[in-house]
């Protein structure tokens, strides 16, 4: 085969559909998006090194300090069991962000595979995948997580998998439309003429070209997953005490609100709100940019 068709195809792929670098995507989100990314980076750092940053043992109890307010060396005071609130806040970042990360990883992976498969094969495969997604749409994430806890026992793993299953159809439905548009691009036909396999085209070209939309979906879903998992932990079906977790901290210290000691519960609630808002703001701006770049 001559080299001319290859050069022509490289032009179509390289100039028209080259995926944007992450740094470029972030710059396009503007000041709000960049500020949100900074908050996310800080939260990620705390989640990774929270146990090392915590000034005290997050599980060390002292009932004589129950709901004692801020004092020297204890900036946020003590919780219902006399544990340092700041230490539990830092240590609890790990489980509070690990669960949403697992949810996003599972639903984005499965959703992308389903979307690309349906868009590439179309016909009966597309119809079967779409019907299966319609069935999953009927199950709320919280309900699936509660059912998973009832069957497999309370814990972060079962809740994360259940919520990931509930989120998958939303991911697959959005990405399927993008994959269908990408499937109709001229470079796909050119690659097929050259003898490239479907797997090669999808993995090396189609998926990278819809990656900005995948990143936007993952960012938005992370915030929703954090709220849902915090609610599950609050209900006692997720992370189990005495393990530190922001949802658990709210549940454990809600009685302190009635007693006028709001910091133990409020600090965990604020942490969830700040991180979720940051993910949502960044995700919405990334999504808007992908729509403008169609």
C-alpha cells in the first residue's frame, strides 16, 4: 500500500481530532475551574497523607473531653467520645474520597466500554445495551446501596459497587452519543480502509477523542458519589465506627448540635460541601467546554 493514504489519514487525525492535554482543558475552565482544581488537589493530598498530618491519634478516646470546645493544640475541639476533631477530619478524608474514587472508576470504565461497543456495532448490540441501561435507570443509587448492605453486610465496598452500578447507565448514555458522532468521522473510515482493527481504532483513536467528555463525566459523578456514600455512612451502612469518615462524623456528633457544640458535625459537613462543590463546578465547566468543542 502506498504511503499517500497514510499521510492523508494522519492529517485528519492529527489536526482535526487531536485530544487536548489536561492542562489545556483546565485553562479553558477559567478562574472558577482552576480554583476548583486547586481545592480538589488539596483534598486529594489530605486524603493521601491525612493520617500523617493528623496531630493526634484519630481513634484515641477520652470521655472527660466529650464535646469540649477548641483549646490549645485542639483547633476544632473534641467529639462525642473525646477524640480530636481535626485529627479525625484529616484521617477521615481517606475513606471519604476513596469510595467515590472507586465508584467513578467502575462506572466510567464499564460505561465507556458499553457506550463504545454499542456505538461501534450498532444494530442489535446497540438495542440490547440501550434496553439494559433503561432497566438500570429504574434503580436509585441509594436504594441499591441499602440492598447491597442488607445482602452483603455494611461496608464501603458493597455500597461503592452498588452506587457504581446505578451510575453506569448515566455515563453510558452520554458517552454513547459522543461515540456515535465520533464513529461517523472520516478518519474512522480511513483507518478501516487501511485494515486497522475495531479494537485498535477504538482504543487508540475513538476513546482518546472523547476523553474530555469522559473526564467531565467523571468529575461531576465524583461529587454525587461522595454525597451518596456520605449518606450511606451516616445511616450506618457504609464505613463503620470507629473508623474515621466524614459521614460517620456527622452521624456520631449530631447530638452535639442540640447541646450547642456544632464544630464536630459541622466541620465534617463543610468538608463534604466544599469538595463536592469544587468537583461539580469543575465538572460543569469541563462539560460546557466539550459541548462548545463539538
